[in-house]
């Protein structure tokens, strides 16, 4: 008889797990589409500013958009998991289904269990995305963007426009491929002199893709040089041909190298180890410098005490040497890039596991009878997601300012929200 009851109970749990898992997955799909749309539109706007408005084919734009999708999946997954859990539990509470489950003698942990297990699956998926898919698509994005930059004149220099390229102001007429007509160039690199160059036509070609340097060849250029402080000082020159070198690197998004957020976990570990080695070498150098300063300070004091004029220094010099030595001794070296790589490593893992940690915030809803539970759950999840977003970015900024292990800062948001969820569940369950 007892064995049959156990089998019935397991069967009832299986049905309950299936029901809750189905509701959670359906809510997750809706939430995922919501957050995906927000990040997707933001990415479209970024690309619109960079390339869409500059005669790039729709096929290329769509390909670039697809390559950027994994970048924001790392945020979409945890927020969708949180929202799905809040909407599912809120809906069950509003329909008194959780109350019915508890009155039937089933512990409420059986309501939470399928949500936690599925959120762990999403966490594992997010880790795979951050460790494998993001580095791969980032490299492909860089390659595709480099191909576009090979045709840079049709992108950055438009017909009948005024373009600012570093310290050069370029006004031009019609642009056909690499041929540019009616060029007027103002060179403002000097504070005192202004050079104006005019040319009927010019051609631009890629010189070095790695540094985004282009060569602009001018036909029959005419140069007018003036002195801003002396109106009577000026000069005129002409030539058959003139070449200018244009550096577009600061006008182009950071695609020249893979950023830490686009690296795999193993790459981040290797980079952090490299910076750790640099930090140790820097400390050794500082220690040697500190030794030399202290030695010079000691010799100076000894020379003054013995009346040796050869090493005698002024009091101000002695105080300066002493201050430099104390600064080196007391300084805690902080390698910004080492902290940055380490914090990015922990952020990737923490964001992935946030799929699981954040859902605990939704569990206290199960203890209340709420109207419009799905809507209330959605509102709570949005507020929590925004708070978590700012919290983790604030902690990352703090993590690179000190020599403390970044794990302390990056994991704090997960721990705080997880602890709040558990504390509320514990307190409400005792009432």
C-alpha cells in the first residue's frame, strides 16, 4: 500500500513538473523575444549610424547583425529566465493553483524545482555562448567589417559633403568609386599656420588595412599657407601631384582587435596571466628604484653628518628623496588591464549563472494571492533586471580601480539577489 502511494506521488510530481516546466518555457519564449527585440533594435541603430546609411548592401548589413546577436544573448538569457519565472509563479498564484498544490500536501519546493533545473540549463547554454560562440562571431564580424573598409571611400567620403578626418577638413564634390572631384582640404594641425589645398580631382586607395591608413593622391594641387598671427606672412605653391595619408582608425568602431568581452574564458585567463607577469616585473623595477632612492637618501644624511661636501644636499632635496621613497613603499600597484581581463572573466560566468540566481527573486510571489499575477511578475522582473544591470556594471567599474580580486565585486550582484530571494522565502514560509 505504501509502495503504491509512493508511485502515485511520483506520478503526481511528474505531472506537476511537466505543467510548470511547460508554463516556464512558454513564458521564457515570450520574455526572450521581448528582450531580444530590445537589444536587436539597439544593435540596428548602432549599425545604422556606422554603415547602413553609407551604401552598404542589405545582405551585408543583415549578416553583420546576425554576427552581433551572440553579444547580447549573454544578457537576454538571464533576464528572460528571471521574467519567465516571475510570470509563471505570478500566474499560478493569481489562479490559486499554488495554494491548491500546498493544500494537497505537496511541498512548495516541487513548484520551484523544475524552474531551477531549467534555469541551470539556460546558464550552461549562456556559458557555451560566451565561451565559444561570441569569440567566433566576433572574429567573423571583424573579417566582414574589414572587407567593407576596403571600400572605405564610398563609406566615409560621400559626394558633396564636408568630412573631418583627424586634423583635416575635406570638402569634395562628386565621388565615384575611388575618384573624388573638386577637393578642398584645410590642414589645421598647426596652431599658427593654416594650409589650404585645392585640387580638381583625386584618387583614394587603401594603404594599410591593419592601421586603416589610406593614400589620397591629388592631381595638380595648389597650396595656400597662411600665418594666423601675421596676416602678411603667406605662401603659394603648386605641383603636378601630391599625396596625403589619411588615418581613419579613430573614426571606426573598435574592430581592429578583439575586446575582452569578445574573448573566450581561456583567452581571458591567458591575458590576465600576461598582465600579472608585467605587474610582477613592474614591482621588481619599483623595488630597485626604491632601493636606489633610499641608498641616496642614506648617503646624503651620512655625508651631511660627516661634513662631506661632495654628497651634501639641501634640505629640500632630502625631503623630496624621502617623499619619493615613501610613495613607492606605500603604493599598491593596480594593473588596470589585468583587473579588466579578470573582471570580464568573472562577468561572463556570473551573467551566465544569473539565469539561475535571479529566479529566486520570483519565488516569494508564490506566498501571495495577487491579481493579474503574470503582469505583476513581469513588472517585478523588469525592475529587478534594471537594478541588476546597473549593479553589475557599477561593480565592474569598481573592480578595476583597486587591487582586490574582481571576483568579490562581480559576484556581489548575484549573491545579493540570491540572498534576498532566499531570505524572503524563508521569512514568508514561517508565517
